[in-house]
């Protein structure tokens, strides 16, 4: 896993998939494969909602509020 720079880090965003709004805490590049031979890397965004819990979603689902 590695951190990825993103223009909306620390800003208020909405996850269009779930409708959750919150602060974009991190964007990471992560291998989500269960197969140790074949890697499958994706960029995930971590959003902290008003409850204090963080959710992860695809970076493409993030939009500024």
C-alpha cells in the first residue's frame, strides 16, 4: 500500500456511491488481489463521515462538496 497525492485531501467530499459526505483523509494505492501471484492494484479513497467512522471507496466516486 502506498499513499497517493490528491487535490481534495483534507477537504469536504461526497462519495457518490453511498451519498456519504465527509473529509477526504487519504488516497492509497492498494493491492486487493487474493492471489499472491497476480496483483490487482486500485486507488482507494478514505472518507471520514460526521460519525467519525471512515469508509473506503473508489477514487472515481469522490467529488468536492
